[in-house]
C-alpha cells in the first residue's frame, strides 16, 4: 500500500507539469482594443498570470489604465481550507480546498461590464498525519492546478461579455 502513494504523487506531478494552454484570446472585444489588468493585492499571482496568458494569446495589453479600452481588476483572491471529515481520534482526515477570485471589468468610459464577479474552484484533499510531507506537497500541487483552473474560468467569463450590451440587456 505504501508504494501506491509515491506512484500517486508521481502521477500527480506528471499531470501537473503538462501545463495549461489558453484556447485563444477573447474575441468579443473590438479589434485593436487594449485590456489592462490590475490587482488590489500587489502580490497577486492571478493578475500577472492572466496578463501573460492573454498577451501570449494575442490580446493587446495596455501599459497603463489610461491607455486601456477595458480594465479588469482583481479585487480579492483567497485560498481557504476547511475540514470536511475527521477520523476516530478527532483529527482531520479530509479537507476541502477553495480558491476564489472577486473581479470586475470596466470600459474606458467607466461603464461596468462585470461588477464583483466571483470565480471559485473546489478540490478535496484526503489527509494522513503519518504522511505530512507528501500530503503537503500534494496540497501545493492541487493549489497550483486550482489557480490555473480559476484563471481559465475568468478568461471564459471574459469571452462571454457582450461589450455592446446595455445595462438592461446584460444578464450577468
């Protein structure tokens, strides 16, 4: 049984290292328009990764908010962990990992296209106090995977914005 854990960790590492690739930049923004991405948290991993991925996918990125036709702001990003189940000794045996981001999108005139939209990603992590090091590494890898999925959800949401819709027409 102990041989299965290292194999599972190796398989998890192999899948995580394959990388996540963007399917293409959102095409709903008018041609030539530029997007500016910022975060209220200067240590934001999500804002930097979003900028890099969208820029590599061909979406023009503005250097400053004044130059931008559209601005995406990451207001908050959180990582939480809550106990889902405990063992007979009262110790946590399973956790739920939650990674969330709260974000908004405005156009250059200040009109909200998305206001305080939230993206969440959930995973379950089985815990064993006898394998703290390997479980800690598994949690770190899951968090990286969850962050990539969260960024993908934000990009998918950007793709669905109708930049020409009036406030009454928008259902999001």
